[in-house]
């Protein structure tokens, strides 16, 4: 048998409305890597803080041990420039999205102040995790890899 493939091109020039073709992107964080002076992660395994020194990253819990800096840098890369295309505005019950006190908390420390991201439940239907900026009532969706990125124990970072 023969399989035919047909492409359908939507001619947007005739609609006069190019805005319908652009996806809205919400910017949750926007930091340059050199602005970040500290990272704190609170997850099911505990709370872990790291500070950037002139020599590099150190664990506040085990300052004498050499921490795996590439893992810390990778975590920072994930959250320092967070963008999302999905937003749920004005949520009153954050717990239904897993964004309660037991949610994973990631705090970036910068010279201009701290910013904390909460990582909640994964929606299996859309394969996205729910995240929010701590203290705000808007929830965003983000790829599920953010969940596993911050699910570690301190020993995993040495």
C-alpha cells in the first residue's frame, strides 16, 4: 500500500493577527550565574545550604569536605532562569498542587535578595510539574526533570 502525507499550511498573513501564533512565556527567575551567592534546597531528605566562596562552592553543613561543584552549578542553571508557558492564576488552595510546606523548596541567594521556588506535584496527564515563587498565588507548569534534579541527599553531592 501507499502512504500519502499531506501538509496543511495555515496562512497567518490573512488573519491579521500574528499574536495567536506566539506562545506566552512567563519568566519566574532571571539571574546571571555570577549573581548567585548561595543555594538552599529543602526536600524530603533534609535541608542543604551551599555558599559560593572565592575558591568555589562549599557545603554549609560540611564545609571541610569538597562538594561536587558541577552538580550545584547544574541545579543553579535549572532555576536561575526559570521560564514557563503554563500558568494558573490566583490559586487559593496551593496544597492541591503539592505546593505546601512539605514541597521541595529551592532558594537562590543573590546580592539583590533571595528568591524561593517551590516544586510541587507532577500532573501525569500533561507530564509537567507544578512550581511557584514562594509567597505568590500563581502556579506555573514546568518539565518533570525539575523534580528529580532536586531530589537528592547530602551524600549525593560529595
